[in-house]
C-alpha cells in the first residue's frame, strides 16, 4: 500500500500533527481544479443524507466538477466476507481510470487535518492526473486491488463511520479544502 507517492514536500503528510496556526501552502494561490469522483460502496442513501450530498455537490460546483457514484454492496455474499470484499474491489476498479489520482479512505490511513486535505487536493491538481477519485469502502473495507492502486490513504476519523456519514464528512471537507485553497473565510 502506498501512503503517499507524489514527490512533494508535504511535511504535513509526514507529520500529521500540524502546529497551531499552520496554513495550507496553496492558500490563495491558483490550483488546477481536477474533476472529482467519489466512489462509495453501500446501500441506497436515506433521503436526509441525499439532501446533504446534493447540497455539498452544489457548493463544490463553484470550484470543480464532482461525480458521486454509489456502488451497491453485494448482500448475496453475506457470510463470505472475502468474496464480498473481492467483488466490491472489482466493482470499484471498474470506475478507476489510469489517469486518476486515487485517495483511499480507510481507518488505518493518515490522520490529516483540513489544511492538509487542501494540500492533498492542490498536490493532486499539480500531479498531471486527470481526475481525483476518492474511494469509500464497504462494510468490510477495501480489497487488495484498490489498496495497491491508491496514491494516498487517509482517514476521516479514528472512529469507524457508516458509508453514508463518511460521504457527507468527505464532501464537507472537500468544500472546506477548496475554500482554504481559494483563501475564503469558511474555514477559521
């Protein structure tokens, strides 16, 4: 598994505890806006969650395009965890293209703050990639193929989050990241 494969000087990725008052290195600078794709393994969303997803996708439109793809977990594999993980892994990989910069969300990933998320988005924009793809796994996590393909692995929380909650938290953090990158006042 690659934790961070770009040749950047992201000291915050190596030291996930930034000093108080630390600012994003891209704050207020021009950053290439990569289209974003969020791949989420799970069940159909509740109406309330979908309203929040739609709200943040609308806010993100001011900065970049953002596609949200729900990959249905396979309930027929209940009881066979390995088969379920492999099946979901294959489905996720069908949506990842060779030019994507892939961010895996995993409870064992790097613990980053909002400024570091902004730097991650900025670095991805400078990587030469065509899209940044965020992968939210199913109930048993990610499979081998997606883990090996990931450019960076991060966690949203030390707590395990339901895929619907993880999606909302991710979208809010992506919106926050863009406001940091643009030097806007949302994040303080």
